[in-house]
DNA sequence: CGCCCCTATCGGAGAAGCCGATGGCAGGAT
DNA sequence: ATCCTGCCATCGGCTTCTCCGATAGGGGCG
């Protein structure tokens, strides 16, 4: 059994075909075909159904899939450990956390704030659903998300608290209304991200308490776009406080004085109890975030 | 990376030399030497220190060792799963449990008493220390031992209770003493296994309550030898009841009527929370033992 | 000092890996 | 219906790897 064959198999399943996989791997198509034949001879069973428009894993192939991944992961971890390199910590996070909160934590971690443990860190940014999948499959060591979301039976810790705040540019009409009433807010048009995005969920949950008459003026594709639109005076938005910390600091955004009805927010870490070399630094990092977060991002 | 190279490496470390490993593997000595060179070139670092009397793993080699084992284990599990075979359940147990208690459990398990889950089972018999090591290293899925022993932070369950009993051959003088007093017992010479053996530990713990004046007449190398010596009228012994169940049944041994001061005994299962195919049948087996044991081996 | 056991190296035979080219096959466009 | 296109398997070749037997070097031990 050679890892090349497993890589080839994964690439083929990933790419949906042998030709595409070959190009991606830098092999000739015939070579990948050979590798698969070798793999199937070795395993004693076909792992791919070939058709004229591509390939689909057989039942045996589907059983092989997770093992191939684990095998390659283990191979990587082995090489890293044997060569004496620092362990690799594979972290996943939502975009906003990766942008605004995680960097401080990782910097502190890098500077030894978590003790003697160090690690090389990769950060994968994707949706919460995919983060949880990758965590379950062992392709990530830990993920950082907002709120609790779907059930997870592994270790979990709240590593920070924040709140959703109502922000506008200083030039926005709402910014100069004092005192601010709920009716003023209800008359404002909001910008939100599209349905399915976790920030839209936060908006919906927060906005529910503001009443049913919230107006939605605009839908943007990303949190970053939404934030920049708000800075440019395009409207108001409900956003996690930490995601606009820099703008609040610089005065590009102002936080409207409306405390009631805005949902509290927790930053949660979820991870896998591993026995690999990443276990110790991971534990240290989680403890670090638990220690740092409350001070830096506590609810006002 | 090829599993052949890992197998070669493990064999060399195991055998203490390249030549011995080559013979064991069925390769020529030069071939194993080649394989190791390939492995070291691939990893970028030497893994063995060669001397004129054999080989010793380098530091990097010691780091490689557990990964090589895990890799080969994973390879085996993969082949088994892909080919659609039943999962493999790797069990470890003390000699006495493997002799007397485990077979009934495994038979019941095989007959479907644990539900639809089935598995091929291997039983490894060795010392409690080694059992725990192998469990920690992931080379065993579950171990069955007596009493609690050293700390283990994984899942644990008491799957049976028993007690230590005082037995002799029917012809032994003590067998005809009625009523039996503690002084009679204290005057008897006991046979025990050597220090370090778990049964010696049991003896020491049980005997403590009988007083300091217990006489030790003979030291044997194994529990089986001790049992047979007892059957042959050589003396008295303190033994777990289940380990002499057959002899008590057939009348080859008699249980002396001395209840006080004999330590209770628990059969414990310890296992790893795994995500592999053996997880489900393992759970079923543990539940089966919990259900069956109290009835079959309850303290009198 | 010679012997013995260990490992590394060498050269050759066989196997495997990789490639480009070719051919078969199925589905969609003309 | 026919061609066209994209897919995969196969073939012949070259290269590389694998394994072997034989040989050489090197350190412990009598």
C-alpha cells in the first residue's frame, strides 16, 4: 500500500474523474488509471465505477474514503513529528472570527502567552456547517464559532462573550437622534447578509425583539461588504461588536445607544480529544482564549 | 511512503537488527537495508543507529515508532472495512479471565446475545501493565482486568464481581477442620505466585486481613501451575473464585468455609472511545458482560 | 591477530511506474 | 442517423524501483 495510490483515489473522487484528477496531480491520465488498477488489485475489489462521463465510488470505495483521508493525515503528522518540527494545529473559524478575534489570540499564543506550548497553525475559514463536518471527520483539530449551533458531543468551551450592536456611520441620521427610541430604530432600513449566513441568523434573532416591522433595505454577500457599506453611510446594521471594534475605535462607525433587545453572543471553541502531538498546544490555546477573551471582549 | 518500509522498520526495531528482521520478513538482508535507506531518504532523517552488533532507533526513529504502528493498524482496519468483512475487536485480558470468564462472554457474544452486532475477536493475554500500555497505544480496543489498578482516564465499567476464596484439595488437612478458625488458617502454608504478578497482589491484599503471620510455603510461576499444585494436594491457596470454578464443581478442590477477611474482587472493562468499525460491537460486548456477569459470578 | 556477526554497497534481473498514443464507449449536438 | 466530444482502458517504450546474491568494511571477542 502506497500513499500515492490513496492520494490518487481521493483526487479522483474529488475531481469526479480520472482525467481531471491526473491533471490536478500532475500525472498523465494513463498513470492515474494504472494507480487505481494497482490499488484495486491490492484491495481485491473495485473502488470506482467508471462511466463515460466520469467516475463514482463503489460501495467499497465509499468505505475506503475516510480511511484514505485518515491515512494521509497520519502520514503528514508522522513526517512532521519525526522531523522534530512543531506540531500542526488545524483550526477552523468563521470569517468574522478569523478576521477580528482569532488573530489576537494566535498572536498571543505565538508569543508564548499560553506557556511553553507552541505549534504551527493553519486557519480554515468556511461555514459553520462545513466547520463541524471537518471537525467530525478529524480534518480540523478545533473550530471557533458563534453561539452553539447544532449539537456536538465533543468537548466544548465558551471562550468569549460579546453582543450584537447597532451601528451606523457617524453621518447617518440615526446617529444624531438623542435619545434613541425603538420607534426610531423600527423606521430605519437595515442591511443584512443573505439567508443561510450565520450573521443573518444573528440579525433575525436580535431583530425579533425589536419587533416585526424591521425594514430590510439591502442584502449583501459578505460580512465585510456589509461593514464597508455601513462605514460609507449606506445604512444601519446589526453586527457583533468585535467585528466592528476597529471602526468603532477609529470613529468610522458609531454604536447607537440601544441596549435593549440585542442578543448576547458567545464565542465557542469545539475540539476533538486527540492523542496526537497537537493535543497539548490545543489545550493551551483554548485555555488562553478562555483567559483572554472575557477581559478583551466582555459585554459592556 | 509504502507500508512495506514501515513493516521493515518495525521488524528491525523488534528484532534488534537488520539481518534478523530480514529473515523474519522473508527478505534478503540487503533488501531490508535498501528499504531502510529508502525510508530514511523519504523522511529526510536517519531512524536507526547501526552498530556492528545490531541497530538502535535514533530519536527520530523513536518518534516514528508509534506512528508506524498506528499506520499499519489503520491499514489493516482499512482493508477489513473495505472488503466488507466483520470488524475486528482486539481484546486483552489477564490469563485467568481469558481462561475462565471471557470464553463464556465471547461465546454468548458470538451467539448474538449482544444483539445484531458481530465482530471477529482477538484475545491478547499478558500482564496488566502491558495491557494498559497496549490499550493506551491503541493496539487493543478493550481490556479486562481485575480490580482497578493504575489510573486510566478512559471509559471504564465494572462488568463482574467475584471474591477471593480459600481452596485446598479435598484431601488437605484443612479441608476436614470444622469449624475452621482463623488460627487454623494462619498455621497453614500458602502457595502464591511471584511478586509483581497480579494474583500475588490479590493474595497480599486478602491476606492482610488474615493477619501478619501467614506462612508462604511456595512460589510458583503461574496461576495455572498454582492451581494444579493445589489440586494435587500440595497446599492451600487464595484464588479468585471464578478461576477455580471448574475444580470446585468437579470436586477437585474444596472451598474452605472462611468468609471473613477475603477481599471482594471486581472484573473491570476499560476501553477506548473509538470511531472505527469496532466501536459498535465493543459497546455491545461491554453491555453484554455487564448484563451477564452479575448473575453468573455474583458474590455468594 | 583472526574470527564472527553485523551492515553497506554493487551489479544484474525482474517488476513496477510513468508516459504518449491509440482505441472503445456513451451522450449530446448537428 | 451521424459526427463530435469527453471519458477511460490499454499498449509499447523508457525509466526507475525492488529485490537478490555476492562482496566488502568494521567493530567486538576469543
